[in-house]
C-alpha cells in the first residue's frame, strides 16, 4: 500500500459528507454542495477521487442543452466521469482490487448480459448507464462504481490515469483497422483529436495530418506530432491529395462533430479507405451518400466508448511505450473553479482541464 | 467449341455492321442504329452478345438525368453493360479464353496500376471506365472488352450469365462480413435487393427480412425466400425488433437509395451491427449521425461494383450451389423493344428485363 | 413454467442424495454411486440433468490414459460435461434464469478476469476449470454450475440442447473465417466432424468433402450432406484436387487427431487457404513446416471450446434455421449403461450417445 | 532522368556481354562468366543491377543442397534475386516506368491468372517462378524482368532498395495482424529477424524481445531496438512470461527455421496469440499439436513472399518514416568476391551482404 493510500485510510469516509459538484435542477447551472459520501454496494468499490478531467459532455450538462435534457439524471445528481483515484473501501464480493490501489474508471456501466455484452461489444450495451450521466459522478471527493469498471493504473499519475478514458476513445477510433504505414487525417483538434495524433504516430502511421479552425489547437497538433496542421477553412482536400501522391488519405478520424469537417474527410479519403466518426454531431448532417461513400467504397465506423478491455490494454501499452499526452493538459484547477473550467472548454482556449476534488479552493 | 460458337464463326463479323442501341445526343432518348462491328485491340476480345439485361443506370442514360449528364459518354455512344455472350475473335495477346466460350463482363474497366488496383481494391479504381457509360456498351450485337474483364461462364445460360454482374453487387454487399447465423433486413426489393435475399439465405442467414412499398416486389421477395416481406410504410422498426427478441437485426442491406429506408435500417440495426449501402441516392440524405451511427457503434460500408475476383468466384459458387435467380427475370425482349423495357423498369412493374440483341424484332 | 419443471419442483432435491457416475480412484474404471445432491453457491444454479452425452474425453477419463492422469480431478469425482437440464434451484445472486428453464452448459468455467477473458478470448482462459474434468460433472441426476455458464435453450429437446456443446466446437472451427461459396474438407467423421458437415452446408459452402476410414461414419457423412465421402486410405489429395479444378480446397477442418489426416488436409488445401485443428492429437505429429505450411501461405487455427458467446448464438441460430443433428445420435441409454456407452464410443460403431440420468436402468 | 541514368544510357548494353555469377552444373560451386546481356521481351524491362544482396537461398544454390536440387534451374543459370538497379531499356508494351528510374524487384514472377492471383494472394501463385531460382537472376550486370515486377524506389539508395525484398518478408510476417500495443518475440536474428525487430518497434509494439544463440546477432538485435535480446539456450519461456506479467507474448515471429525456437515461441505465446512462420525448416519438426496449438487456441501463419502490393506500400512507408535497416548491412563486396560472401553468410558472422555487380573486382 502506498503512503498516500495509507493516509487516505486514516480518515475513513463512510458515513460522513463530501464536496461534490451537483446538477441541482433541470436547467442551466450547477453548484458545489456537501453531500453524503456514497456507500459501495455488493461488487462495488468506493474511490477517493484524485483527478477528474472535464469532457465536453460535462459542459453540455452544466449548460443544459437538448442532449442533456434528453439524457441526464434526473437532477439533482453529481456529474463528471473522466476520473482516477484511490480505492478506499470495497463492498461485498469486490475482492479483485486491493484498497490503496490507483484506478481509473471505465465510465460505461454495462449490464454484461445483453446481446452486445455477450458478443464482445459491451461498449454499445443496450442498457448502459454512464457514470456522471445516469449515475452519480466523479466531480466529488468520493465516488462509487462497480469493481468491474475499475482499471488498475499503478504506474501513472492520477491526471494521466484520468485521461485514459478519452485517450481510449482515440485509441478505439484509430485502431478499428491497422494503422502502420498508412496516412491519416484527424479533423478536429480538441483533446481527443490531439490525443489521436499521438496514437497514430506511435502506431507507425506514415503521416498524420490535422485540421482545425483554431490556431491554438493547430499549434498543439504540431506538438503532438502532426506532419501538417492545416487551417480547415483552406483547401484541405487539395492539400491532402498533394501530400499523398494524389491518392488521398487512408484513414480519417472525424473528431470535430462538424459536418463541414466530415465532408472534407470524405472528399480526402482514398477510395476504399476508412473513416471513424467520434465527434458528436449536435445537428443532423446532409450527405451525398452516393458520391461521398458508396461510389468511393468507403467504410464508416461509428465510434463510442472503449472496447472492453482491448482498448484499455492498448491504451496502457501506448502510455508505457512513451506516448506523452501531458502537453494536452493546459489547466489544473480545484473543483471549486468548475465554472472557469467549463467556460475555458467552451471558449476553445484550453486543451484538457483537470479538476482536483481534494484540493482546497 | 460449341455448335453455337461454330455457327457464329461461320459469319465473321469484322468489317461489317451491326444493330446497336445508341445514345445519339446529349438529351433524352436513344435509337437503334447500324454501326460498324468494333475491332478487338491488343489484349481485347470481340464478343457476340446473347443477353444484355437492363440496369437502372441504363434508364438514367436514356432519360438523360443529371447523373447521366455528368457521367455518360460523350454521345453518340452505344450503352448497356450487364451482358453475356460468345467470344468470336481475339486481339493480339488475348490468349487465355478460347473463341467459342460463353463469358460475362465485369463491367469496370480498371487500370490495374493505381493505388487501389495494386492493393486489392480494383473495384474502386481511380481511373475506372465503365462499359456502356464511358466506353461503348453491350446493347448491341457485338461488343469489345479487355480479355481481363471476361468471366468464363460455361455452365450457365446467357441470361443468368449476364445477371452475374448485378448479382455480384448483391454478393459484394452481403459478404463484406460474415452472414451465417445472423439476421438481416434488405431495404428495397428491386432486382439486386431480391437477389440479395437469395444470397443471404444461401449463406445461412438466421432470418432475412425485406421491405418495399411495392406489393409486387414484396411478393417476389417472398419467392426469393424472405422470412418476412414488410410494407415499408408500416412500423418496420417495431416489427424487426419484435422479430429479433428486441435486439434489432445484425445486417442491413440498403438497396433502395431512399433516405427513408436508410433511416429505418439504421434504427433497426442492432448496436454494433453493420449496414451496406448499395442503392444510389439521387438526392442528399440528412442523417442524425450521433444517434443513428456513432452512439450505436455501427459500421457502414459503401458498396460499388464487385471485388475482383473474389466476388465473382463467390457468385459462381452460389449459382452452382443452387441459388435460383431466374424468378427475378420477368421479361425477355428483343433489343428493338428497348423503350418498352425502360418504361417497365421505371414503372416498377418488372423484375429484371433481359434484352436479346440477336433476336429479330 | 413448464409442466415438467413444476413436477421437478415438487420434489426439492437439496439435502438428499442422487445417482452419479463417479471416478473413484486414480486408475481405470468408474462406478454408479449415491452421492449428496450438490448445493448451488453464490451465483450458481442447481440443474436437474435430463440428457448428458458422451464425449471422447469421458472415455479417456474412464480408461485413465495419460491425458486423464494429467488433467482429471482428483478422484473421487463425478465426470461428464455435455449436458442439458432444468434449473431447479438458484444460489444467492443467481437471478437471470428462472427456475423451470431448460438450459445447456458451457462447460468451461472461466475466471472472467484474466487477460484472455478480458480481451474476448475466454475460451482460452488461463484459469479454466472444465465441468466434469476439474469440477464435479453432469453424469448425475443433478449438477451445479455458475449461472453465467448456462445457455437458455427453451425451444430444443434436452438431447439436442446437450449436443450444443460439441456442435459449438464444430461451429467455432468452421466459422473462424467465412464459409459461403468456399470448398471444404472435413477430415474425420466422428460426431463433431459429422456436425461440422451440416454446419458448413448450412453456411453456404460450395462443396463439403469428408474423409474417414470407417465406412459407417462415411455413410453418416453422406446423410449429413457431404458432397463426397472418401475413404482416407485412398488418394484423398488427388480426388480433392480433381473436385476443385486443381486448386485444392479452401477450408480444412481437421477433426480426427490423426497426423495422417492432417498431412492429407495440408496437401489438399489451396495455397493461402485455412486449416482448423480441433481433433486432439494423442501423440506428437511430425510436419514438413516449409512445404506444408510456409511455402503454401496457409493459416492454421488451433480450436478449443466455443467463443463466449458468439459461438452459442450462432449455434442456436443454425438449429433454428433447420440444422438437423439428430441423425448423429445413434444411442440413448440410461446412465447405468455407461460401460456399454464407453465401449461403443471406443469401438467407433456409434455416433453420439446420450445418457439419461433420470431414467431407471 | 538522373545523371547516372544518362551515363548508363551512353553505353547501350544490348547485344554485348556482361559479368554474371553462374551456377554451371548440378553440383556444388558457381563461377563468374561472361554471358550475353539479356533482351527484354514484351512487357519486360532491362535493368542495370547496382546492388544485389545475398539471401540464404543463394548459399543453398551455391552449396547445392537438397532444396536447390529440387528447385533450381536447371543449370547453367545465373542466380541472385534481391536487387535494385536502373531501368535501361524496355520491351514492347512496357511503358509505365521510364528509363533511368531506380527500381527494386519483386522476385516472384507470378501468372496473374490462377485462383490465387485472382483472389488477392498472388504471393502464393500456383505457377510462381522466382527470379534467380527458376529464371535467370540478378548476380549479374544486367537482368530482365516483367515491368509488373518492378517497384519504383526513387528516394532510396540502391542497397536499401535491394533490401526491400527481405524487409518485405519481415513486414508481411509482422503485419498479418495488428501490432500496436502488443508484445512480440522474434526467434532468430538473421537479417530478416533483425529487420522485423525494427518493423515491430516502428509499428508501436509494446515490447519486442529477440532470441538467438549467436552473440553477434543479439548485439545487432539490441541495435535494432529489441527491449531484450535473449540467449536461446537459456530459459526463454520463463523470461518472456516474467516480462509480460505471466501472460506470454502476443506475437511470435519465427525467423530461425529451428524447431527448438518454434517450441519456445509456442510455449511463450499467450493463449489465443499468433505465430508467423517464416524461417524455412530444412528438416521436419515434431510438434505436440494438442498442447502447443490446439488447447492454446493459437493462430499459425505460414509466411512466404510479400503481398502484392500491400506489403510493398507498407515497406516503402516504414522506410520513409525513418526505419533504419542500414546497420544490418555488414559487408559490401564486388560480385567477384561472391565466395567470401557466401562463406560469411554461412558462418553467421555477417548481417546482410550486398554484392556490387558494377564494381571492378
């Protein structure tokens, strides 16, 4: 057991209260509140949260947009899901992971019994409940989760451990087919797009191109190893064709959720290439299916979550091999500064922001 | 050499004229004309056309819609591409297939040297020229083609041999992933949709459902083996969920080119399932990519042409195993009746129509 | 609840004794004994065994050969694993399958936490304990198993339900790659070989050839749909080449455990084809790896168990589609006639033998 | 056209003689002889050989072992196949590659019409004739080959261009399945084994282990990036299990042709892992198929040649990405020193040796 874990255990949290960021009502806003420390049920663990990074989803929940209205809660409920922390207590039957271990959360609580879960596709479980969306989340000093959902992360810092969840999205999107020796474009350089640049380079992509309309993000794309970082308002297709002997790119990772970016990706992908869609689209997109997909013989993959647990093994491996995602973290803030964090995310002037629930504000 | 072949060779066609259906000008219409019998160049063969079936593309060309304006010709040029016939002469270097052999045409004339052709994806060759669209076609008594494009079809009738080309589309769409033991829906029961029902059943699909709005086609779907033939104006998704224990179908083959059908297919496909798009969309389709593809973890395959030559081997095998596509042929007409054929296709009151270029009108 | 289930529940079995076939000592033989009805622990179910078919493994255990000495038990322990029966009681936390349901057993008790189990390969779990080999088996009136291992089989007879386990072996071996439109040879027509003939035909194989040295089995191979049933002492390779235009077969399913059969399969497989090894080899085999595998570019798959649960879904689907494996059952015997059953299996004069633990001897 | 090409063309070689290394009789030995410069036939090119590296096969031919007796020639014939050079003349119809271009040879002359060639498996063509084995080879100042077999290599040095052929073997073996984030062992650190270490690292393998019994080769393995270079006479399996949390390695590339190495690889591979066999076995190997392959659920790939042209595209990409195989070249010798080269290869005290046919001895 680590010293930190021991210190944690000096102050057993059960039966006491904790700070948490709570979505209180079905409308915009959120608030720090003192709430009871949750109790781990059978097969569950209680985790002291050391790092909880901010996802675009969290901003949707705080802003209370249509997606949040349709999917969250119901309020009042704590939100936040990208997290890492120390196991501090275990419910009945939770015996695999010792108290004191650093873990990260697979945020999809799946049922393990539906058709999808029983055929290697648990990431699209029919009865998935996502941490911080359907069950109380990790923007709090403590969180409970099924022991099955914990990924032991002993050699990582808490903030990198927390980032394995979105990094896993990038790994999932990149690795639906082979990468080595292939050319790729990442459309959209938000945090997952930036991570995917590193993933593709680490996996031996021949070249990785990145597009965005935000110059700060294009700068970060270069730092992550992009061979070219292109302003999406320019002639992306022409530049990508020129860079690939006229063939177009083998791989498109669409990380922006923008229809314009998707059109560029579909125009730039080589005939018979493949496109991963991960960026979520707030509004429907209008596609010329014949010209953009059918006659080109393109494969389009809808990507959500992480393959359990292939993606996590790969993600751990890449970090161990030296994949450095730390440059993507631009801010570390105490939980109390959540409003600043959400504003920064929305403004686009941030990479990944890590909230620290144990820090005094 | 067969008797028929010998008879053919009694009347060497080179240097003479033949009947052909010619698109004469850049506008609606077409006409039967006497044109010179073409000469096979190096690596090419001359084929006496015994059967040439009508594809929707041919109607587009005759009607001269936007697709035709963008892709055909230029006029004047003979059109028609789904065909079978007897080899009657060979150009220099064409030595593989003997004169007298019954062959069908792979209608994509590909360059064999581009990136796609050199990586097992010749069906999406960057420089493809399609028979009857970019080079003179098979609605004629004779046609030339590269010997490479001829598929020896010795045990088939000419009309079934000609139908291997669209049947290959169905095989390609169905076989992008495994079929045995899976449930499938075919949306759109035109000729290729109908063929794909037979293909899926032959390949051990657990159940094959079919949708259309045309009762005649739904009747044919049942004849081809569909377990359920459903009126697409009813609650398709509800019926398919009910038929699959609530899971939805594993496989969608979208054969209609209708956005409404595609929405139904995407709603009915099980999470993590797969969708083949073959039906061409005349107008753009508006999709909720997040809900219909991304969060469901669906794979979408754009399908065009036939894999060279995997698809042809499979197609031949299925016919040999007993796949019966003859019920799909509803009309056999002399070439001179082309106008009637095109009208029938457009009306939807026909399955496949085979034109007979050698028949006296 | 079915009438039979209700009847079962009239006589609650817990705390009483039952008939079981027990391997009593580390040497040849076995005996029917009265032993306590086992109690389902947490997550387990108690099943009344209605059918338990005999596997070659059971004969090895009874004969006490080297494999049995290395792998069984330790004695005394009940053996038998291919089974189906009615759930009659459930331990704590076993809530998915209602009492009264007919289930079959996935016989691999896996740990669900090792590297293999967490990456979609539970069939090769590092800590697998097989029912009737490492834990008390199903040649008994009752058996306990993890609820996770039960496959609901409501529309099947108990004997067919029991046969899903070896049928799943055949499905696993056949479906490692696509089958439709491919030629295949099954070397060895024991029960799993015979089942695999039916599986391949149902999945649209172009042709299925079968080999064995036992004329009775070759007769059964024809009944299961083999296009050719060949005496393995004759020129198998020549006949298979002749049947496949000189190309050789696309698929080899090696079901005999005989090195001679494997050599024939490797010689008969087409360059770049695939070979599934399922038959267990009692003695090492000597292979010319360069000529038989490397220069031919062949893929060899070691097959054990069933993919959890892809194989079970496929197996259920094939039975629902009409796969008829009933002709493979040649004997139905009360449990007390186990000696006769084992002798018949060893003699080769039997297909599958089903023992009936509830039948009076 | 490059200056070198222009210089070449100043001295048109047709109708003159050249130096070549000729296998003169069916017995040990070879000799430098003056032979006519070959003429390119239809579709062929004449290439001035700038570099020709030595393969183990060449030593077999010179030594005249059983494989050579069964496969070579017949004598008298020039041998040598790994090569690069400048196109100096073109036969009729060879129009794709301009005179003056640096090319490397795909050494398999395949027929492009057999079942394998028409289904994406030309590397196992039924009628393959290998350069320098069945048709006159490249240990000569000039060689002819089909233009189809030439791979344009404009940005490489001739010696690296020549090495693409064995490097392609390594790429083929490594890339039969995904590599990124996986652990691998390379058994046998001859030139192809050494190259494969670099390939695996470039493609993002989590760790690459290497085994050999030759300390010089183990040193080179480290230079190529091996995480561990292990003496194959020690406890390889124990060390690899220890290095992989007890799981064993995901990937085995067997490059030695030694049964002992293969046994180690099969014992070290994780359950459900994969093994590529590339090293050719001079004598049959005896395997416990049940324990080593079947019960472990292992996939074994026979690897020969290079996928046309997927492997070549990947190989080019890896070199472009920075894969450095130059350390593997230990000697550069004039063609006249062939005997020294063969002796060095046989002794194991060399990496790759490049012969220079244009150099004065």
